[in-house]
């Protein structure tokens, strides 16, 4: 191995490590949902991506090998980013299209810059995640982030110390929020972390049950006392945090997503559910949810669900007025980030509460970006889901199947939660979801061996 190759590999490892640090940092300062944290996130990922591209152009680093499918994935996202920028161009007078003018130029510009931050993170994942080991690293950094959030949230609830990220909490007292402001966004991040943890466990389980009872017993003991048990213990901690958040849809979406992803996995692998697969799912549903929940708040979550009166929920009235706002504005959107400004002109809720989001990501994207914007996002998610499914079908290494499983579970979970909340408006949650989707895409489009002049092949995926 030449010195240039060795230096290139060291530089790529450094960039990959910095990528992991950025993913880990994103949820810490209030989910990066404050102006300073959002700006810091943008500077970090954009700067890191620009440095990577410069190193590639100088020959000091290289992109992982791609095939044509990744260009389609990036093209869809670029079309979304271009559509988001149109209201800014109209506002500045570069395009004559009054129906597409941004109603809040500052908010739309900020949202567009955040869109570029996500693009930078996606390029880094596609360019640097070049081996099964790096796929595993992506999953583990998300799991560790979720565990730390859960432990911190549990500590705050059990000790009564109501702090968020180095400042006292201003709402949601008595429930777990981690370093987030809103318990539902804390729950959303735990859903993503649990998806990553489930991906590390489920695809590595035996796909058949041994006929011999002794081997079957050894298989079960290996599951409970092998390396997978450590991941299961981390999942238990995150489930406790999720329960203590008392987020109704957060807990519901997690269970529904786990079952859905498990069914998709079994279908993709064309196999009957083995005993170990059933044990894992049953342990999550029975041990984690029901037994642990008896001590850590399941009855409170159930009580909140039972006491919910759909017609009395403020969000019901909010949804009606959001639809009224949609009817009075352009079907092409008012500009990403412009919901708050527009909605205040149509608000008639009998409540002093200030609504800065629609509490439904689909409706908010519809109002802000119109039908074209929603179409771009829908195609992006469907395209990513299709290739995540193909990862489960075609790949043989467990870590590659893990990212496919995690991406599907994450998309289902956040997709359900987005019906009644706005997790996709929180930079940390949106970034983590996109990282999982992009990593699954990277695994699917990567060629088996990357050969370059005077270079050794990378580890196959």
C-alpha cells in the first residue's frame, strides 16, 4: 500500500468520524430546534461536505463507488430543494410568478438553508459509508444517542430535576423530554434510535429453527446470553424513556412500526418466522411494554389515550383551521417555513396558545410547498423505501440488512407520528431519518468491489 493510499484512507476515516460526531450532536441542543443550534448544525455539515468535496477534487479522498440509482435519489432531493428556492427567487424579483411568492422571506430562507444542510449530510453518507463496518457505525451512533437521551430523561423524571439542555424546562414537567423541549419530539428521536437498535438485532437472528431440541435450546440461550443481549438491554432503556414521555402516538407508532418492519423483513427474506424472531418481537411487546410499563408509566400512557376525546382535542380544531388556511392560499404553497405567518391571519381557535406548527407534517408541507413539494417528498420516501426493501431481499451480510430494516421501521414510525405532530420540522429528527434513508440507499447502490488505479479494493458490502 502506497503512502498516498494510506493518507487517503486516514483522511476518509477522519471525515467519517466527524460525520458521526455531527449525527450524535444534532439532538443534544434542543433537537437543534433553536436558531443558534440550527445555524451551528448547518455550518458544521456544510463545511464538512465542502471540505470533503475539495479533498476529492484534489485527489486526497474519494467518493465510494455509486451506480445510476443514487443519481435518481439525489435528483429527486435536488428537485425538492430547487422547488423550495423558487419562492425566494420570486420574492427577489428574479422570477415573475406572484402565486409562488414567499409570504415570510426570512423564514423561507432559513428553511431552505436547512434543506441544504440535509443535502450536505446525505452527500457525506453516500460518499463515506463505503463498508459494512461504517454502516454499523451509523447505526450505533444513533443508538448511543437514543440511549443517552433516554437515560437523561429517566433521570430527570425520577429525581424531579427539570432541566433540558443546560437550562430549566419551561413545559412538560413530570414527563421525560431528554434534551428536547417537546416530549413528542423526544419520543420521535427514540423511535428512530429504536429502529436502529432493532435493525442491529432482528436481521442477525437465526432464520430457521433447528430440528434437534438441544440445538434449539442452545440457539435460544445464545440469543439471551450472546452479544445481542446488550443491544436488547439498550432497547429496554429506550423503551422506558419512551414510556416516560407519555407520548400517545410515539408509543403507538413504535409498536406499529416494529410489527410492520418485521413482517416486511420476513416477506423480503421469504421465510417463516423463526422462534427467535418471534421471541424478539414478543419480548418487546410483552416484557418491555407491559411488564416494564407497570413500573415506568404505561398506565399513564393508557390513561391519556382513554381520556382523549377526539372532538375535544384542540388539534381537531387546529386541523380544521389549517385546511381553511390551505383553501385561502395558493395550491403551490406559501414558502417553506411560512406556516406560522400565514396561519395567524386565519386563526380562530378559542385558545390563547400560540400555534407555530400544524401538528401534522403532511398538512404543513402541503400549505408551505403545495402539491409539487409534497409530491417530491412522497417520491423521495417511496424510492428510498423501495431500495431499503431491496436491501433486505438481495443483501446477505447482516449489517447491510440491518440498515434496510432500520430505514423501513424509521420511515413507518415517523410517518405515523407525523399525522398528529411535527417531528419533521425538528432538525435533529429530520436529519437522523434522512441519514438512515440515505445509508440504506448507499448499501443498495454500492458496487461490490471498488477498484481504482494504484488502490486496493475496499471491503465489499
